[in-house]
């Protein structure tokens, strides 16, 4: 990271490491949720970096993601990402579309967390 010119990552711990990079680095952060991660903004200001945020998240269910760190998160290659790639003149790699499979896995994880939370609350209520 110390010698890279561009650092691209999903929003989170990896993106926080920008604090160790040199000042002329360009950072690209793929946003995984609608909530603004204040600590990332603070780290970018402290590092004086040129940062681009790209919204690649989908949040089809209210209440998910649970918080900044726990998810679950659903990311997609959307129009915003395609526009960024086209504008920046990056090359793309074509691969299979797993959007339906990913949505099913995301839905399963949301349902699991919801049921687990509900059972825990019910146990506490019945005590």
C-alpha cells in the first residue's frame, strides 16, 4: 500500500488503512451501505487523500444491514459502478452474473438474523 498509486477497496477496515499510505494516493471506496461511515471520512481527512466513493450497495430489507460492521451486505455491479469505470477508462473483466444467487443468500442471512434475534427476545420475555 505504501507504494501504490490507486487503492480500491470495499468500505471498512481495509479502506481505513489509507492512513498509512503516501499523500498522493488515489483511493476508491465501494460503499457497502447507505449509512455514512464517519471514521472513514475522518481518516481520509487526516491522510489528505483524493477519495472517490461509489455506491454499490442494495438494501432491500428495512433494518439491514444491522450496523456498520455486521451486515449482511448486498453489493451489485450497478449503473454507478459502470459509469465510474467508463469515465475512468478502466478495463472490465466479464464474468457470470450471480445477482439472483447473491440475493437469495442475502435474504437467507437476513431471515436467519431476524429469527435468531426474535427467539432471543422471546426467551428474555418469558423469563
